[in-house]
C-alpha cells in the first residue's frame, strides 16, 4: 500500500512542480534520479522502528545548478516527527544531488518508511 502511495506521490509531485511558475519544471526522470540517490541515505529511526511506525513524508527540495541542496522542507508530514526528521536528514546527507538539467530545480520527493 505504501509503495502505491509513493508511486502516486511521484506522479502528483511531477504535475505540481510543472504547474508552479516560480519553479523549474524538472522531468519525471530527473526527479526519479534524485529520489534514487536520497533513498540510499534513508535511515529508519530506531524509536519509530521499535514502535512499528510507518508513513510517507513528502519533502520539497530546491537544488542549485551544481547539485547543492539550497532548501529542504517537509511538504506533507507522515504524522510522525521522527520519520519527518529522518527524511530531511536523508535529503541533506545525499547532497550533492544530481545537477538539474536546466538551472535550479524544485522537486517533491516521497520518502517511504515501511517495515514490510
């Protein structure tokens, strides 16, 4: 179920990013490449794992032309502070990210915390 939510979130995030005039509209392929890099840095918070807490955090990330993270925030909370913080930490730890193909870009990344 969480994987289907994440796939849907990627599609929604690509549409939202493309509809915002102030943000560069990154391609779905670019967003996926960033997500792949960030997922490698995700660490499940031990307290959340112990309590069997799961969720999806949507992170809004602004990336400079060099791949530096210039802003990272929680757009949609999982409802759990530990999971939200772990998602932001994964984004920051993954930097530098792949450089956007055409200038600065803002992407929305679904970070999934699932024990299954």
